C-alpha cells in the first residue's frame, strides 16, 4: 500500500463509506430508541432491517482500518489518538453486540433503552473524533 | 495560477487564522465534518439502497423517505457549515488543489441531480410505493456514485502536491 500514492486515500475513502454505513445505521437505531426519529416502526424492526448493513459497514471498517494501520504500524501503535480510538472502538463494538441488541427488544424499560442509545452515540462519536485526531497528535 | 485577492483577505481574517493556527479547532471541525458524514451518509445510503430494493424492501419507500429526510437534512447542513469553516481556514491552498475543484464540481452535480429527479422521484415519494420506477433506481445509483466521488475527492485534497496540510 505504501508503493502508490493513490491507494491510501482510496482505502481511506472506503473506510469513510464503511463508517457512514455502520455508524450511520447505528445512529438511526439510537435516534429511534431516544424517540426522536424513525417512529413509524418499532426499534426492534428498524434494528433488524438495518443490522445486515450495519455489519457490512463494520466489516468494511475492520478491513480498511487494519490496511491503513499496516502502512505505518509502529507510529499508529504509539499514537495517543489511535490508542484512544481503539479503546472506544472496542467498547462501542462490545456495546453493539451485547447491550444494544437487548435495548431494542420490546418490553425493555424506556430509560434503559435511552441510556444505551446515548452511550452508543457518545462512544461511536469518540471513535470518529479519535480517528480524526490521529493525524494531529 | 494567481490567487484572487479575496482569498488572501479571507486568510487574513481572525476566524481563518484561529481555525488554521489554533491547534484544536481544525481537527475538531474536521471531526464534526466526519460525524456529519456518518449521519448524512447513513441516511442517504439507506434511502438509496431502499430505492434499489436492497434494504427494508417490505416497507413503503415514502415511509422511509419521510423518516430519514430530517436527519439527512441535519447532516447536510452540518457538513456544509463545517466544510465552509474548513475552506475558510485555507482558501489559497484549496484554490490550488485540483481535488478540491473535482469535489466542488461533484457537489454542483448533486444539485443538478436533485433538480432533475425532483419531479419524478424525490418530490413525490408516494409514487414509488407501488413499485420503484427505473428512473428512481437510476437516481439512486447516480446519487451513490456522486457522494462516493465526493468522499474520495475530499480525501485526495490532503494529498495534492500543492497542499501541505497540518495533518492528513
């Protein structure tokens, strides 16, 4: 990947599209859980409909991300923004595949569902923000 | 290429200097730009994929359209606002960046796209509820191509030879 000046920005663009797909669809479910949008179907239905695309986005992210990491692994490893991003990413993925899946089920307390949505939005935002900071710190 | 004096004036404004040389403001505005891409892009992808019958096919298109549109609009406004601030910080460099002009040309085409398909697709989403027209499918494909192109061109700005960003 280091051999061509075109490859890195192309992989990076795919990374952007991957996170738009994954984080974008997760945010839609979060907004539904918060009761501020997507109200024409239940959170469970919305989450079930969007989940394949969320996962495709996650797969794209987790493919293009390590590719970019591999171009300068040592520098990334010691970059504080990168470490912060990876911590938030691990927590966000863990939340998504555990708490978040339960939060969309019918019968869950609205307060718990909203709490899960807020934590999800904050964690994913920190992943993006941490990613942006890598080039600066 | 000579720089129009208006660009040099923009760079001399306090706002421009504050974003460009202030340290944190540039990546923070860039971060909000990216988060807006996630919000807008997510809503756009789902809307376009629905037109192609690939997501939520059992739900009416108009149902989806009216639910996602406010978030698409919010994302569009914040992308544009943060984009303007980022451009305000470095207008001379962007003026000399071919990728920036590709990105802006694609942005103009997005406007053309919206206008061309308003009558047949976006202005009357209920028309697609009985079955997605081939015009609507074409609109979806073109929309995906245009926005993917904007992401790529935007990313390439940082790699243009004339551009020396503080970060990538």
